[in-house]
């Protein structure tokens, strides 16, 4: 059975709450969904989110990459030879990881649909429920404390607190959130490259000295400053999680070589798809590094693929899969749902997506 068409769909959907980090403020998800169609009329879906400040990927760039290079590469090729098709996608173009990830996931989704099994089954897993943290967008201490109590009441037990916007007051933010939720909720921090190495050490040591029981600190310094990241890691006790510093396998090798981080956050839109993501997880585990799988601000298409990967491969800490939870309305029909602090994978072929481009009530429970 061959690939008959590769289509793209530009989608925009509103968030119920602004998503604010040290890098950006978002009120919508803007994304490109790629659809790979076989000659039987079955479709597989993947996603390339637009995140200018992290991946540099744009809707126009991803659409051009898919339409001009990746679609012609796949046209008429055997849809059942999944590994060969994914390898061709990886070789077809330099960079453009988001576009390649969208096509890679669409090919996996199509393969699972053709077999009549959920994507997680194709990847070797069986679980249909995956725990997730939830992000607290950057804000002042009082607002963060109030939101933290609300998320705790909604059943979340792992809170990811966005910091890095003002190193002078970040300790107060963490202290306020810890006081609001008590000792039974895990708190992790994400500075999104917002600190200098000296600021990072000062803030993290302050957190340690105050006994605020923080689980980990994500990407404290600029992604290219591996020497600075290693300098921070060597001077604090809290685990340091590399995110923006690791896009592909070569990046992870450099982080390992510099002993720059204790953990890595693997994201499909950064690394180019499920094949590379599995390699990153295996390499990190072999080197004794902790792992989570994360997501950009994405729809149920991208988050469903990431959650399927976690369900099949596992991670050492609760993963960061709340992106679609932020949607006021979903731009697709079908796919994952949220039940408290869990992502529910559909017991349906592939990712369980039936339609793209329809804005629906966001699927929570």
C-alpha cells in the first residue's frame, strides 16, 4: 500500500489562560498539522507547532518544508515500510525538526491505524493513562500561590513553576507556592534560560537553604552556554534538567561530555520525531541521566504522540504533557483527554484523531 498524499492544515486555537514564560507570552496555539494519506484513504496525523523563541519553527517554514521536500520524498512510497520512510524523512532536509517530527509522527499514526491498534501499542506499550505535571505561568508571588492552590484542588500533584523573569524575586515566588500547597505537592522550576550562571546558583542555593523541597530546575541558563550550565550543576545540589540545550543526539552527547546536566527533557518538535526521541531516551538512561518527555504549546495531536512515547518507554520523572490542557477549545476532534493529573490515551487506532480543523470543547475528562 502506497502513500497517496501529504496534506497540511494550519490551525489556531485559543488558550483559556495566557501562557507566560521568561521567553514569551502566548494566548493561542498556532500549529501545522500534517496528514499523510494512503491509497486506502486512511490518514495519519502529526504536528509542527510554531514556537519562534524555542525552535524557531514557523507555520510558513514548516509548511514549505513539508510541501516542497518531504511530501515529494514520500509520494508513491510503500506506507508499510515505516522505518525506511522515517529514515528518508530524516535525510531529506537539514534542520526543520518540527516539520520532520510532524511527518514522522503522521507516518507512525498511519502505521498504527493500518494495524488497527493505538499508537502506544505500535511503540510497544499498553498503558492508556499517563501522569503529567501542570505549569504555573510566570507571575507575581501572590498570583502564583492562588493558582497553585487551584491546580492542587484540581488534582495535580506536580507543579512546574515558571521562573527566570526576575532573579531577585524568584525565591519569593517559590516560597509563596510552597506555603500555598503544603508539603505533599512536588514543585519543579523552569527558568527557560532566564538566569545568568551566577544568578542561577544564587537562587538555587537560596531555595536549598530555605528547605523549599524543589524537585529539579530546568534550563537555568542560555541553551548554548554549556560551560555555564555545567558550572551551575557543579555548584548546587538540586538536579539540573536540560531542555533547550538538547535538540538532537549530538546536543545530548555534548551535554554528557561537559557533565552539564543531570536530566534531559525530550521533545518531539525539537528532535525531529519518535525515532530520535527514543534514541535520546535510551542514551540518557545509559549514561545515568534522568528523563522526562515534554511538549511545546501543542494540540492533542502532538501531546498524544508524546504521551504515547511515555506510555511505551517510560521516564524517570513525571513528564510535562499539559500543553493541550491549556486549550479553551481543541482544533481537532478525537485524541487525548485529561482526567485530573493524567493524560488519557484513546483506545482507538493510532492517535484516535478523526477530524482536524474543527474547534471543539477542550477534552478534559
